């Protein structure tokens, strides 16, 4: 008997047919249960939570159609396949309209049954995994759209929660595309200022004269083209948060005015004499080394320290590849809903390719890749062919590197315990933290993986 591949519930009011089918499926490696009618099946559904339900269509009491309609609520990830001796187009269409995955006509052909159950099993388990990842994204693994289960991201999310309660200035550092603006927005939305405005400004997008006007506003006639008074971003952000992206690109004159605001909480509009005071928290971000910018004379040292009261660093995606599956499903759901597509998940091959790729463009590049795949996907599951070319994630042979590639561990000198830890941790990283998948790849029990992880996490 092979390894169990999934859970199947067989529902039929004919005892011999029911028991024979359940036994044949068990011989193929499935965990099987049997129910004599629809009512008994409904009692089993919630606790057993099957991947596939094979149900007769014509049964006394609760028939196959009613079982599907009621059962989809109790077991939302289960795939329903109906069996009927009345193999007409009408009955098949009726069953599929009620939510059946497919249908079989009696007498059953076991090869056909095996093929349909196998395909339905894969889709059901994919749906279950996608739901698990969505739950992680929606709850403990995300704050304000910032997603991550990797220890580095969990530390960052914890700091976001702590920092949000204060009014201290925050400097967010990280490569382009890592999600620094999302972190800034998360700080704002978790803070007492959440009901106030969250105002953004990219300092690298404007020349010095325009940047000063954008930040502090200007009076009518302050310069050519200033035909009326204009409120700047500081006034617009009163009572809320001002996010200054690429703050290291700010010129010397604007740096002086920003420093004054951070020290005195006051400023004047360009061309104006009235001193204004606003209640604004400043959160800045940069992809540059600001300490080096200070040393090279491009950034005032006093401004650096005023901005850098609390420093947060957003890690690049290549340093937290275990977050790729959750992020990929998050973006899949986002773009599938936006485009009205019924795309539900990724094939294992596609997911392995996403995990293996180094993502030089970070989370932004991953989102673009997933949106591309959602648009080009022809079915409900994204395969490798729907993904954009991820050439930089392949080695010279054209193969996507596996979880052990690039391992910095030299076996001579390592203990067996150390080698075991490297193998388990790298495999968990590659499969998005799933202890079940890691155990399967390593050829050990899931309980052993869980025990080792718990052992290593204890001080």
C-alpha cells in the first residue's frame, strides 16, 4: 500500500458498491470514510474535512444535489464528484451547477475514478493551502499590508507596533521595492493618528525649488507661476503623518527648513512671513546609506539624527524567501479580484520557481510577476508557463536552484546534529514553512520536524 495522499468520503446507499469503492481507493493510498446516505455524510463532513467527496446522485432523504449544496459550507475546500446511473446531460449539468467538480456514470471504471479523484485531490489541497496562506496574511503575519513570517519580518512588525504608539520620527531603510512606504503606512494606521491624513512625497521626484514649495507651501507671487496661495504637504498632513520617501535626495536649503520643523515644529511658506505650526509626525525612507551621505557632506548630520530617532530596516526579499509563498498568494488574490478572474493558486513547480528566484526588484517585482501570471493564466492554477521569464533565478544548466544550493556548510567538521539542522531549516525555507511538505521532502516524520523546530526555538 502506498502513502496516504488525501481524504476521500464515499457516499452511496448501496452497501456493496460503497464498501468496494472505499476499499479500492484505500488501496491506492487514500484515507477513506464511507456514509450510507447524505444525512450521514453531512454529519461526517465538518470533522473529517475530506479533500474529495464521491457521492451517489440518487439517494433517499438527502440526495447528492442537496449534499453538495449544504456540504460546500461545511467543507469549503472539498471537491465533490457525483456518481449516477442516470448519465444524462441534464443530471450532469444540474450537479455541476450546484458545485460538483465532475461526474461519473455507473458502472464505474476504476481508471477513470482514479484519474478524476487525483485531479480533484490536487485542486482541493491547493485550495486548502491557499486559504491557509490567506489566513496568515490576514492575521498574524501582516500589519497594514506588510506581509511576512520570516523572523526578520516578525521583528520588524513587532517594532512597527511599538513605534506606532509614539510620535517619534522614524527612518525606514531598505532597497528599492522592499515596501518601505507600506511600513510607513502601517505605522500611521496603527498609531493614535490613524484618523488623520497620511501624506506622501517622493523627494527625488522634484527639483530643489519645487520640493521646498511642495513641502511648506507658497504665497501668491512667491515665484513666477505662483498665481495663488498653496498649502504644502506639512499643512495637508496636520494631525497625521508625513512620509518623505528618498529623503537623502533633499537639497541643502530644504534640509535647513526641515531641520527647523523637526526641532521647533514651525515653518513659513515660501515667500511668506507668517510662522505656521502644525501637528505632524515625520516618517522618512531611503535606499541610500545616509551615514555615508553625512560623511560625504551631502546630508546635515544634525538632520540625520533628527530623522533617525527610530531606525527600521526592511530586509530584501532574497533574504526572506520563506515569505514568497504567502506574498505570492496575497498578490494573486489581489489581482484576481481586481481583474475578475477565478485564479486560485500556483502549481508546485511554479511556486518552487518563485522561491528560487533572487528577486533583485524585491516585493515590487514579485507583485508584477504575479499580476502578469494572473492575466495570462488560462485556468484556475498558475503554472510555470504563465510566469514571466525568471532567467536570473536559473543556474547555467537552466535549472532553478533548489533549497540546498549555495549552502555555506562544509560537511567536514560539522556534527550530524548541525547537518540535520541545516537540512531541516533550508527545506522549511523552501516550502514556505510547511512542516508537512518539509517532512515529505526529507523523508522523515512531520512530528520530528516539529519537535526539532520547537527544540531550536527554546532558549
